C-alpha cells in the first residue's frame, strides 16, 4: 500500500496551489494523508476528488468549514499497521514519550504543525512522521512531503521528498 503524506499546505496563503510534483503523486498513492492546516476547503475538495482514499485532520489554522468536515484525530489500519493522524504534538523535546503516552497501541503517528520534517521511533516502537510542508518551508531549506509503503504490518520505503524552490 503506497502512502503519500503531507501537512501544512496553507493554501492560498503560502502558495497559490499545490506543487505539480505533489499532485502527480496523488494518482500513485493508495492513501493520501494530510495532517492539517489546509486553510482552504478547495484543497480538501481537490484531494477528495483525486485520491483513492484520503485521511485528514484539521489544524490550528483551519476554520469552521474544515473543522465541520474533518476530525481532530483520525485513525486507520493501513497495511496491517495502526495509524493515527493529528496536527499538533507539542514541543520537540519529549515528543516521543508524550505521543507514546497519548496514543497507546499505535504503530505510526503522522503529525504536522512545525513544518519541520521528522522521523523517529519512540522507545515503545511508535513511529512518528512529520512530512514538513510542501508550500511553506519556514526555516527549512526545502518544502517537503513524504511517501511510504505499508504492507504486512511493516512500514518501509519511508522517503522525504524535497520540492524545487518556487520561482527558480
């Protein structure tokens, strides 16, 4: 099962549209995961129309329209793994411990908010993934997204993809 992970798209405030490379990846993904801060409902509508399956949550910058359509936390079993998606996880220090306590019994937690890519494993085995942002790099050198494979209870081929800088 091919997964496409993104977060913090912030459209149309940080960019006018999703990057073409990212949109191309939607057609290859079995599941698209968005960890919040969509900002506009048009992006949700677009991904719902294009994705085979979409799992998304709202973020702190998402208004009433998105909050009415999306949960704060989403859970799903994908490729024999128990996933959850949430926007915020708090400060980086102590994140693994906090998330393992807040989300017991999970295999993978996808989160956003910081725009900083993250891939760690908590002592109990919970894998934490933040794909960064495909539209707002903040203090990062590149805008990013992630892909992964989930099959037979294993998460493999987790890859962080850098997007070309806009305007270059």
